C-alpha cells in the first residue's frame, strides 16, 4: 500500500513538473511574441507618429473650386488647371478640416480664397477667432473687415509700438499650421515662404497657450480707453 501511494505520488510530481514545463514554455513563447509585437507597434508608431508636413511657397495657381463645393455635380469650366495638388491646396485642406474651432494669428490678411475659407468654416458652425495686427488690418485689400461683418470675432494688437507678426493657425486645438506665410496673394504666389503642419502635442500646446494669452491681452474690454474695432 505505501508503495502504491509512493508511485502515485511520484506520478503526480512528474505530471506537475511536465505541466510546469508546459506553462513555462507557453509563457516564454507569449513573452517572445509580446516583445516582437511591442517592437512592431513601436516601429509603426515611430514611422507614422503624429502628422508632420512641410509646405513651400510660391504655389502654382490651380482651380480650388472642388475644395469649396465638393458635392457639386457640375464640372468647373474655369481656365485654371484642375485636379492638381499644390502647397496652397494642401493648406486649404488643412484649414477646411476644422470641425469645432479655428484660432488664427496672422499679420497681414488680404487673400480672397483664404477669406472664403474662413467664411465657409464660420458658416459651418466652426468657432473662428482671429488675432491680427493693428496697422495691417486697415490696409487696402485687407479681409479683416469682411470677417467682422460676417460676425467672426477678430481682435487686434492693442499696442501701437509693436506688430502682431505671427502667422499661425490652430485647427480644432490639435493641428498647428505655422510658418512665414502671410495670408496674401504675394506670399502665396510669389514669395519664398514655408509652412509646417503638425499634430505633435508638444508643439501644438505652446501655440494654444500663446494664442489664449494674445486673445485675452487684446480683449477690447480691457482697453476701453482706446478706440478699437475689436469685438
Ligand atoms: Zn475650375
């Protein structure tokens, strides 16, 4: 009887050991697969990451009607080239991707198609806020008055000593468009300019803070002693 007990005891010890080996084996396989998968995931994240795009200007002139009226069933008959992607069409696509908000800091704003873009976003219910330069908002061709008449909130630099010289936009609080480009036809079609578009949170965050700082600092209610056109 004790022998049987001993034999059964050995067997159970043997089985346990085998199972243990199996568990360890499966664990090792799972660990290796896990490391491989994690490595694959990290490589994909490194390759893709947040949006990064660089656009250089001048940009060639093409028809942009399809961006403003994407559901039109009539082919555009204008003489400009159609179906060609340019730096400017990319910029418009990024701006028109706004669904909730667009915060814009721009020194000089006279480009009609960029104005049309902002008005379209406003019509779609996107909250648009613009901070611009005090002197340049009144130059001939400036679109700032058109924006204000449409009901878009525009504030301008209150100081007479400095210019609001930024040119950046934040789409939905998460996409930054920043560079040398003023929103003028000369800048878009003639000058050598650059724009960087990114959704890198560490880059977007400081611009959001800076915009908020400028927005609050140029609140006309805080400058009641000055004559302003701010809303
Ligand atoms: Zn056309």
